[in-house]
C-alpha cells in the first residue's frame, strides 16, 4: 500500500511513515527529558519535608491493617448467559 506523494517517483509506504513517526516521537521525548533536566539543575534542591503539608512526626504511628495474608481470590460464579450455552443444550 502506497500513499500519494508530491514526487511521483518516490513512493512512501505506510511502514515508512510509521517508522518516521516513531523516530520523531523518540526525538521529542529526548528533548523533553533534556529540558526537564535543565530545569532541575537550575533550581534549588527541594526536600520531601518541604512538599508535605504537615512535616511534623506523628505522635503515634499509624496502626497496620488487622487482616494479613492473601487477598481474596478472583474466582467468581459463572454469569448467566443463555445465548452462549444455547448451542450446548
């Protein structure tokens, strides 16, 4: 399958355009990462305690959940779907 191109001598396939799009996305992701890295270097360090609303220690640590062990299984009873079992009868 070919797409129309302004240059009739050169045919561009769908596969070529998909590869080109992936390369462009990869380059843009790299540029975004580079920009974020530049911004991070230019700022003062931020500590976790600066971000937390109430940075003070709790007087009493939170209690862990009472129930421990495995979570309940995912087995469920079969749904009533008569249109799926009509041919089995």
